[in-house]
C-alpha cells in the first residue's frame, strides 16, 4: 500500500479505459494519484475485427497484439499499474474466481474512487455485466468477514465512464472533468489503438464537445471556464460534502 | 452587489426554507456566504391550519403571524436577507410580474448556487410550480437581451431540497451536506415555527437519519466521517470539476 | 352533504367517464356511494367528428347532442349527479374561475376518492392538463384558509383511469376492480355514445382482457377469482392500511 | 399446512427482517397469521463488523452469534417459524439448490403474501439478487409441472420492504401499514441486534416518520388517523379488489 | 444460407411465438422472408397446467404434446423452420452450452431482424432472462473472433413482442404492424394451442384493439388506414433511414 | 395546399432549426418535400449574446440581424417557407393567440411529419414549452369542430430533434437519418449563424459522430452503410408499418 491517493479503473476490454477515461487517468496521475487499470479481457474476440481479418490469425496472437496496444496506451497516460485478468470476452467469464481476484485488487489498491461502464448496454452485455461485477466486488471488499485481517474497503465513489452511444445506454453524466492539461497524452494513447483507427476522431469529437458542455455548465458566456477538452462521468453514489459547490 | 459568495433560496411558502435547507443556510452564512431567501408566499392559506382554527382569524393576521415566524427563523439561521413576494398560495400566482420580480432578485444576488423544491409533488402543486418558475427565471436572468447593461447571470447550480415524502416526489439526493456544526441554529429556527409543532421532531429525525447516510457514504465503519446531522440535495445540473472526489 | 360515502370523477370531455370508469361508477353506486361526475367540457370540438360531418352543424347543437348522450350514459350507470362545467375543449380553459368552480364541487362532495386521467398524454393534452388541474384543486380544497368555515378536504386517493393507449401514456394500473356485476350497465352506457360507435367493441375488449388480468392477479389457475370484466386504475398516492392484502 | 392465513418473509441477511418489516410481522401474527421468515444467510461476513473486530473471531462463532440474535428477535416479534438457509453472504450463493429449497418452503407455507428487498441496491447486491431470486422461486412454485401432485402456488403479492437509503434504491412505497399496536415488540426485536446498535435509533426515526406519512395520507389535519409508528412497502403486482379504498 | 431475407424469433416457451408475434411471422413469410422460430423450452412445467391436471401425466408426455401443438401452430403460420432447444423451463437453463447453440443458430440464419420478450417481467423471469440471453448471443454472433471464418452477424434490430400484461412489464410499443391480411392464419395457429383455450379470445381482443391503435396512429378519422388486426412491437435499437416516415 | 409531401419544423428560436435538423430539412427538400419552418421567436434576448455586447444595440436591430441570419440559413437549406411568429423569447409568449396562429399554419401545411424540441430542458424552458405547445396545437388541428370546413389534420409523427446536451434533456434518439448527401448545405447554413460561431464545430462534431452511430446501427463492420454525417431524432408516437425493417 501507499500513502498516495489511489484510483481503480475496471475496463471490460483492453481499450475501453483509453477512450472513456484516458483523460481522467492522465490527469489524476499528474496530480499524484496512483491509478490502477484492471482489464478484464483483451477484447480479443469482440473488439479486434481488424486483426481477425488478417490471414491465419490466432487467439493468442490477437491477445498479444491487444495487450501490447493497451500497455502502450497505459504508458502514454502514465498509468501506475495495469493488470490483465484474461477472463475471456464476448462473453466475459465473471465467476467466483474472477470475483476473488478483483476483490483482492480492490483491497490492495484501496481506491479513493473506482470507475467502470454504464449500467445498461444492449449492444454489449460485457459492459453492463462488468458494472454489476464491480458493484458486487466493491460490496465484498467492504465485508469485515471477508479475509479477516485485511484492510476493509471504505465507500469509494463508482464513476461510470462514457459509453459509445450514451442515450441508448441510459447514461447521464453528472460531472464533467476538465482534461485540457492532459489532452495530448490522451490523444497519444488513443493513437496506440492501431486496430480501431475509426474511433480516433470519434473520441476527439467527444472530448471537444464535452469541453463545450463544461464551459456551459461553468458559466457559459458569463464567466464559464475556457475548457477545451473534457470527459463526463455519472456518479452512482451520493457525494458527502462540507460546502455546496 | 458584494464580493462575498452568495446564494439564493426560493421557497414556495414561508416555512419551507426552514425545514428543508435551514442547515445549508446557516452553514454557508458561517462560511461567509450571503444567503438570500425569497419566500413566494406566507403559506397563509394552505400551511397555517393551526391559525385558521382560531376564532375570527383573517388573512392579514395569518400573513403577519407567518411573516414574523419566518423572519425569526431567518434570524436564527443568520440569513443575510429575506424577501417576501406575497404572491398568494394554494395556488401561487406565478405570472409575468412575479417573473420580473424574481429575475431582478436573481440578477441582484448573482448567486453561486440556487435552491428550490422537487420537480414533482402531487400533494402540493405550488412546490413543483415553484421549481419550474425557478428554472424559467434562471433562464431569463441569463439572457443578454433582458435589461441590457445589467450583469448577466452565469450558470449556478440548482439544488432541490428535501420534500416531505421524498419517494412520492421522485426526489433523489445526490449530495449530502454535513450540518452538525450548525444543528443548534437549525433546531432553533425550527422552533420558531409555532404553527407547525407537529413537524419539529419529524425534521429532527430526518436530519439524524441523513447524518447516518452521510456516514455511510463517506466510508461507514471503515473510515466514515462522524457526521451527526445532515441535509440531502438533488443537483439538477452536472458539476464541472478539476479533480474527481 | 350526505352521510353516504361519496366519490368524484373529473372527466375532461363528456364521454371519458363512460369508457374509462363506467364500471367503477355503477358498482360504487350499487354499494351505496353517491358518485358525482364533473365533465369539464362536452368534447364538442375534438371528440364529435361524426356530428361535425353532418351538414350545417353548429357548436351549440353539438354540445346539446353530447350533453344528452352523456346524461343518458350517466343515467344508465346510476350516477348520482352529473355536472357540466362547459369550459370548452381542444383546449380546455382551465383558468382561476374554473379552479374555483371545481374546488367548490370538491368541497361540496367531500369525496372518499377522486378519479381522473393519466399524467401524460401526447395525443390529447386536455387529458393530462385535467389531471394537473385535479391535483391543483385537490390541494386548494385542503387549504384551511380557502373559504374559511367550509369543511376542509381530507386526503382522498386520486385514481387515474385507463387512457386509450396505455403504454404511450406511461400509465400503469396498480389495482383492478371486478365490474362483472355491473357490466350490463356499463355496456348500456357505452351504447348511449352514438357518435363513437367505433369504440364500443374496443372498450368491451378492454373490459374482458382486464378481467383476465384480474383472474391472473388473484391467483390464476390456482385459486383466481372468476372475474369476467374488470377496470384498471393507477393510484397516485400511497394507501394506508391496517392489514396487508 | 394450516387453516390460518400465512405469510413469508425472505431476508437476505439475518437482521433484515427486523429493521424492515418487524412491525408487519408482529402485527400479522397478532391478527392470527402464521409468518415464516427465511433468512438466506446470517450476514456473517458483511453485516457483523462489530464481531469481527473482536480478537480471534471465527466464521462459525459469528454465525452462531448472529443466529442467536435473529432468533431472539423473531421470538420478540412472535414469529411462527424462522428458517436459516445458510447460503453464505457477500455474496449469497443463489444456485439451483438454493432455488429448490426456497420453492419447497414457498409451497409448504402457501403464503397469502410474500415480502423481500428492493429491486435495485448498488450498495448491496445481495439485496437485489434476493428479490430476483424471490421472483424466480415464486414463478417455479406456480408451475404445475414442478413436483406434480404438490399444491401449486396462487398469486401472492410480493411486498418490497424499506431499504436503508430509499431514494438510492429507487424504492417507492405505495402502502403504509400502521404498526403502532406492536411498536413495543418491534423495538424489543431491534434491541436484540446487539451488533448493530448504531441502527436502533435510525429505524425508530424511520418508524416515527412513516407514522407521519400515514397520518398525512389518511387525511392529515382533516381527519387523518392518529398513527404513531408505521412501515412502508412497495407492491410489485397490481391488487384485485371489489371496492376502491 | 439463402438469398431470401430472414428473421429469427426467440421464444422462451413453446407457445409464446404464437400469441405474441404469430401475425408478424405469417406476414413476413408471405412477403418471402424465411422465419426461424427458436423455442428455448416447451413450457412443459410452467405453461401446461391443463395437461398436468390429467391423471398420470409425465414430463415426456407433456413435452411431446406441447411440441406437437407448437409445430402445428408453426405450420399454420407458414414458419420456415422451428427449432426446439429443450432447455427446460421454470426456470430455463441458459448456460454456456445454450449460448453456443443459439449463437450458431443466429449465425446460420443471419436474420434481418430478431424478436424476443420484454425486458422486465416480474411474473415470469424466464421471459426477461430470454431477452437478456438474446442480447448476449447477438453480441457474441457479432464477434469476429468467435468461430473465425464464419460469417459475422451485422446489426439486426431486436423487436420485443407484446407480453401478457404490458404495463406491468414496462413494455411500450413503438411500432404497429398491420396483420389483417394474415389474421386467419394467426387465429388458426392460436387454435392449435389446445391447452390454453382461455387465451384464444384474449389475444383476439388484443389484435383487434391494436388494430384500433394502428388506425389512430396512421391518421384516425382523417385518413387513417382501415387496419382491422395489428401487433405491436418495441424496438430496442435506433433505426437507420434515408427518409423520415 | 400542394400535392407535394410536406413537413413542418417548429423552432423556438431563430437558429434552432439550423443546428438541430438542417440536414433533415435539406434532404427532404431534395426529395421533393416542401418544408415549412416556423420560428416562434428570433432568440433576440436569449441567444444573441454577441450582438448585445455591441455598443448601443437595440431589440429591433437584434431581431433584424437574427432574422437575416435565419433567412440566409433557410435559403442555404432550400427551405420552402420560413415564418417568423415573433412571440418574444426568454420566455416565449405561448398564449391563445399564438396557438391560433400555429394551428392555422399546421392546417395550411398539412405536414406528413412535424418536428420540435425535447420534452425536458432545465437549461431552456422555452424549448420544452415549445414541445408542449406543438402537441397542444397538433391536437387542436385534429379537432373536427375547430374551424369546421377546414381540412382536419391526420396523425403526423412528431420528431424531437437533438438538444444541446442530450443526456441532461432525457432525449433518446430512436432514428438516425443519413444526411451525407446534403452535408455541404447544412454546413453552409451553419455558417450563416455569425453570432454563434462557437457552435459551428460543435455541431459538425455531432454530425460526424451521429454518422458513426448510423454506421454501427446499420451493421457496423459487417455490412454497415458508409454514412459520414447523420442526425438523430426521437419519435414521440409509434409508427404504423406493413413490414418490419
């Protein structure tokens, strides 16, 4: 364990953390957090179409390629630690063993906040199952009778990062984070994802437009912050504060 | 205008601000905010049953009594400024004149945040109409072409304070505020409401139980803050931040 | 006022009470209730297509014809009292005068329960505006300071009766009422609506299928009641009971 | 089987039935119901923090202690029968065996009504999984082809009892039960839960405030019942009635 | 594979496809589609009460009888292909094997559209679990790394057909299909279900009333189509079009 | 009236139709529709900040400037007809006169489809009030008794176009329209809005990303259409079809 503040991102497939919260990761690393990314799978079967179109491709080679891309992206973001749980994808194998592994990681990291997918995703059940899994593991990590003697988890916020088609996923951001200072890192990480080049500009557009939303919600033309790139998140749990913002 | 941070509470009836956000008011006054309370009515017809049960009661006498109670409560909370718009109640008269008055107040106060009722209230349409009115006035106050030359409003958060039967009002708090340091002031303000003694303990119970929710959400038995009294609020607009809490 | 139990149905247009709660009316009349029906309009402009297709039709003649149909239907149902407020339709004129009239009726009737339309109806804004109006008037009738000296209203349930396309109106019944004993009366009332013959079988089908829902929810093939016709209603307010059903 | 009316409470952890529906249990026992409580687990890992903080604690000792507390509470409430399924907690093991056990209990009890947790609970997935489990088992118990020859289940209501943070669980009560006559029993049962003393006053506050809600919804200052303590429940299924309340 | 357009209906129990989308099946077959129906179970335990009431009935005999009824109904509708997966019912066994089987069928059929149950069904968890299963299998069938070399699935719409109590299932149709031309076939198929005669008229009523909804939504008395029988469906995914309808 | 197919866009402020549905307008004009745009206001007070920052600006000059911009944009899109109702903005004056005007336009145009804002918009109550107004006017235009003798309106779909912050407005597109063929026209129209240059790239990003959503929903990498720009819409009413798409 560390004295630093920590955070934990749970990503269903290898690339999700890049598009959806690369900015938050880079920014908090710069602020001194240690961010751990747990990739439940490499997205080897379901999110590697470009690789599979190559002659003679095998599952192992896809996984290697995806692992390398994700590792490079993590490096670009300054991620403290990236873990690959290799649980398979489409669908993920989220059984009791996987649960044990994830609870161990949560207890080891003791995150100030956690991050995962939207609650609903009819396009990609791996995504919503991951969120359910994250809530389940958070609960177990809070249990005093689970591996007694270990440090018990507090009550970290669970942020849901932005899914691909927000409205279809019934996802509603209630916080926007200014990622302008680390945009170059996020774009660099995005460009590590060689297999999904069709999404580079998509997520750049998203970041620019979320920047507009940040400006609007911080005051617009009457005092809004000059944010150029932002990310949106949905908090699952209520906040506890000493002053209203 | 002032250099201090300011806040504006829009209360449908004279007593609403006491039960629902008296703690937030007192706390922010202590932190150096100047809080303005705008009471749209005295609750003279609909929330003064005890007075009306007295022989020979008149509307004017009810209004006077309610005004005095509300003023005393405001004093107990340290409110900077309380305004009575006297728009009638059950139902409120929320016409263009009322709108003009409220927009003037908003522009004058330039609140860092605003506060009002829940979006839905089948028991009390004054409450939900007030929230609609608050949103409408907020929008007008942001218009550069409304009274050109005046300082235009930015984008203050609108907090919805706790209604009487939260679940029936489809109200969901996404922030809890620790009001332990000012609880004595809130209880004193509550006791100013002589006509509604049946609610004193009700809202004390609410404050205690929201304190429990604060403790849970700040870490529970594994590091939660020892908050004894809290208030809950629902934010309408997304937050804009530089770091995730 | 009366010693009998009473009920009040608020119907936007002349025929609504027939299709949507004719069974409930007839049944409760048989049980000794005095049911008052308040028709806010005759549906003269918007729900009288057949009449308007006749040569030389006038608004007054349509209103007369509709009034007669509705009165006949009320008689068929055994309605105690039917009132026509003649507020115009498409759209209804729901101003302060209309409010005063309706509050007077509510206070006079002192209903054990009230009934009106669904909360949302994008096809027919008169319907949803009537529900809003009903809630507003219920609130005023509860105000001790409204016409002091009159008997103040308690807290009658507001039942929402079945709209034409239930799913589009976001209406969800939480109670089914067995109207088998009075089905003949309802069908007779339905047949009074000469101008809307295309709906006779529609609402007979509805009653039969709600009968099936009644059977299912009372036990189905393992003990369900042999209900043949039913009506569904959505309660707005929670019930208060001494025993769980 | 019995000639008496029966009810079945399905409680994820040993203490849930006490806080959430102890009043309903005691009240219906007094009315002659036989209430069975099925505790799926002892809450031994996740809801026994106080015990785990003791030196040298073991899982078996925690389970014993929790079982004794729950049994004492059940006695205080006059529960007819309490069953401990010992399925483990955080997370519950809700497999086919558990299903078979629960279906057997349901068929044996033939409850007039069932009771369980809220549909959604991001803090505690055991709770929402229990509700899903209850619905699944209710469905199986209704199947004529499951253990043919046994008495098939009818269509008992499923009441959802009050969760810890109602708004976060998207729980909305649609019935309030007056538990004033049995409040002393509920408080006594609450005090059996030695390990969770921090919740005694919390749930006393809840009962008092639900009493206020009962008074409001039964007429308020114009005829409301003088209920002092109440519990709220959300019905999943529509009711079937012969008269509107 | 075929050059024809294809469709795939996933039915939890043997009879579901008849009541809920028999018209859509017959109509599209007439239009030259090849429609495949996949029955996950025979509904042998949970939807065969009439058979189980016969002396000496066995599971195998119920399955045979149900299979025959369903096959006859499929013939009446002109179904191209009906598959019985025999996964058991109340509850369905929706494990990895079942998933593999269903993904194979989806890939083989390459449906232009798919069809299944509502997302929520508290009465019948088999129904909602089937929808979840359909989404999961659709996702896997889209994965380039699943059985590489096979033709990958595109993005077929998933239509949710009408459940038994629409409002309780939170099902909202956003498209109505005119089935007047094939009504006789649907009624004939319905009459194949000898064990559920109590539902014949129920679903005839549904078809007639949905016909009314079709007329209303296509123009009503001012130009609406003279549709006599219709079925309603809820689309899960957005449509992609070149012209607005 | 015309033999051509027609459409009607109801835009709260002068520029809304450009950002939100400029592509749909241009595309349908190219397909031979006659599209009428009704601008309820010029957005003169609330959406003309840049103009108001100029020295000595007056309301009339702002209106003129905004009218000219909107007219130019309409020309760029090939709009058949643009009407300015000049009802004031922030807030709109949506009284009975305005209603009469709008109903006249609807009856004159006899639109095959209508288009307006999202149902909810806490930032801009003009937007949601416009949608309510559109529904109300649609209903009146359908009334046979409103100006008898005029051609009565059928049941045109009401499309809700994309608001500025979709998730906050609870807007969910259920149809995507490929506007690639007319993108140049839309961009040209956008560039007519000199006062809101900060939004040009924002809405270009939106169009590109909606193009991605179109591709995904039409088949993605396995057969999706190569759409580059799209617009999303939410249908309020169910569709009526003869074949499922």
